[in-house]
C-alpha cells in the first residue's frame, strides 16, 4: 500500500486564528487524549499554532496535536505535508514543513498524540 501525501494549507483558518487575540480553545473543554484523529469527517487544517502545537478543525471539535521533539520550520503560515496511510492521522505519523517561498521541505517530524476540545454545552 502506497502512502498518500496530503498537503494542508488552511490559510483561512490560520488567518482567523492569528486575528483572534484569545486562545482558540477558549470556551472549550479538553477530552481524553487520543492516539488518532479520523480525517474522514469534514476537516479543515491542520494549522500550525506554535512550535509545539498543530490545530486540526474537525467540524465542531478542535484537536490539539503535539509535535514530538524539535521540528525545523514549524511556525504559523507554513504548510504541513502529512504522510497518511489511511483515513486517520495517528501518533508517530510523520510530516514535513514547507516554508513560504521555498520548494524543499524540512526533515521528517512526528505527531505525539492528540487532545480533543469540544464546545462547552450550555
């Protein structure tokens, strides 16, 4: 089975997150950590929040994906190139970062788990 590389450059969500002065997880409650995120649902992103965090918007739920170790070039507005092996993105799956204006991606980086954030029910 060949891997499928997905390029995710959700500039719209990135601009929304950078324009918001508050935490994107404000008004949401964290759920139990998960090993994988199902990407078969309506999904936008992923978006680089900072050097350690990637945000995946899966409908009403936001996922905080942690990055394992150091990852060169991981900063907001750069593009993630995720290598997928099915309909899920899982812990230890690898990705590369493509910096704006460059055509050579970074070395392989790895996801280190996911935490779901759901809106607080009123």
